[in-house]
C-alpha cells in the first residue's frame, strides 16, 4: 500500500472491511476475528477513528512482536505493511477470510456495518457447524497449557479399562492428544483445553458449573463454583453436592452403609450428562445446579438434538453426541459405560431408592433434570390421580404429622362418609397408613416406606 492508497482509505472512513486503531488492545484482536470470520479486512494502526494519522512505534521488533502475538492468540497469519507519511509510521494489518472460525479469548466476533460485535449463538452455530463440532475446532492454544498429570491419569484409567490399547502408560501427552484427535495439524482443539487444560477458563470463562444451596427461590444459603478442566469440574461438583445433602448410616452385618438423600450414582450420571452434552457454543452461560430442601434442579444449555424425545430418555435409545470427542474421552476413561444409557439408569436408581423418577424437561432454551426427595409433593400426588381434597389432606399430614377423619371433614368441608371413602382410597394407594382400628383413637400417617409403584413420574 502506497501513500496515495492510504490517504484514500483514510478519507473513506471505517467500513465493513476497514477499521482505524490508535493502539493495540482487545478491540484490535476482536476486529481481526470479525474480519476473518467474514470477508476479510484491513486495520490501520496509528490512525484515530476519524482517519487522522497519529503514528505508531516504528521499530522492526514491534512488528515482529505484533505478528507473533496475532499468530499465537488467534492462529491466523496476517499480511503486515508499514507506510511512512508526514514523518509518522502507519501499519496496515490485512487479514483474509478464514476457512475456519477464528476466535479471540474463546469468543467469536462478526462485522456489522463498521462495528464489531460478539456473534450470537445462532450465527455462531451456523458458522461452526459446517461439519464441525465445538470440541473439534482448533484454537490458538499452546501445549504448555495442557495439564500433563490429568493426561497421565486419563491414560491410567483408560488402560485399566482396556479401552485404550494402542497407548502405553509412559506415552507423551502430545502423542495421546493426537490419537484422541484433540491435536490436529499441530493445533490443539477446544476439547483438548477443556478436557486437559490447566486453566480452561482463561479462554472460556463461563464453561464451568455453579452449584447453589437454596431455601427458597430468593433465599440463597450457599453458592459455589466448580472450575478447571472437565475432570476437575466433575469431581468438584460431586463433592459440593454431597456437602449440600444429608446422609444417614445403617449397619448391615459388620458393614456400615451410607444412605444419602438421593442415590449418589444418579448425581454422578447427571453431572456427566451435563458436562458431555451441553451446548458449548453458548459461552455466555454456565451449567447450573440448585439444591433445595425437597428437590434438586440441574440445567445446562442446549436442547435435545433432533431425533430424540423426552420419552426416549426413559428407555434404551441411540446416543446423539453433540460433543463426540469429549464423550469419547470420558468413555475411554471408564466414566461412561454405554452411550445412551445414563438417563435410563437414573430412572432405575431413583426407583430403587423409593424416590420419584427424575423429571426431564426442555425449558429456558436448554435442558433440565429435576430430582425430588419428597414423594409427597402436590405435583407428584396429582400425577398419582389424587383429587384436590386428598392432596390437601396429605399436605396437612406433612405439617401436623397425622390426620383424623374429623380433620379431613373440617379441612375439606365434606361429610364423614366421603371423608372415610377418600381416606380409604389413600390407604389402598399406599400413601397413608391407618393407626388404630376404630373409634376416636384412629388416625392416619404418611407411609414412610414408599414402594416403587408409588413413584409419580
């Protein structure tokens, strides 16, 4: 570019493919990302927003450092030219349209008119899903960012499970990542950093898990984060959940057995599902888990993939993998036994514990799982076919500890005959049990041991 061409460019002002920058900052790299993800473009360094020349450092070392920083941060190779005009140096940084999506600090940008903005989720999906999954996309990461101990631990697990037969225990992390397709063309993928990185949140700040202990929707008792790579997030999330639920002990023979509020294998599976199947293109959000007195809510970004329904989750089904490389690594390490079976096992474990089946929902633009500790919730009782009078009576028993026929009549404003009939129906359904035979001493309490057929969902 000569002086005449530069003056013409400056006079034309900023456009879809031209921007002026006085200094190098985050905005400079974001604009390079936007240009690379669209038609390409030119950034003129050393000019203000109006096109007035301010000048930039003229040294060759500065140019070399600039090139290295762009390559290292973004894995793109710009064409850099210097133009000297009126005793000041201006630098033109040209970037071509990229054949692959280009991010800066884990985020993707687009050009709208003469402005740069972060790409929304839907556009990002269109850009990235052209034969690409999020975990296979290459970024400007360094092998120094890989936690070698996490890789070695993975190798031990995979070899012990006999699922990784072409890797030895002393294999280098670089070789292992290549075999896992997490290192291709000498570039690490997003999946490599999220699975094995020392600090993935450096690039993907929201790709972590938030676990809260709630008394009500607005009363928060505690709030914790599980960060680090996916293996660390998995272990930390489980540990936090165990802190938020109760455990009692039963002696069976000479062994002591821990009886948790919920079966721990169910949590293990739910956390794995959230980490493996979440929509990582949505980087603005994190996995959420809210622990209440009577239920727990798991939520992650990304609805069910096409071809699978909520009902399919409760029976053996094919597995549709949103992040196949991440799923593969967890499978090889023995965290997953069989693709597509986790949601079925969660149903079975909850039933075996005498608790309601987990409730699966597509909502809030993502996917939720609800675990209920209390069988006797209004929603569960309604699904059992109880009428509103019976539900009111059960809520009364939960509060008072028992209900009599007279109580039933008073709280529902009904005659004794109907009260007797509906209390007998509750007894036959195994929801309450009668204490005493006949007369004024007779009352009803909740049946503590809930057989499987009482599960609501």
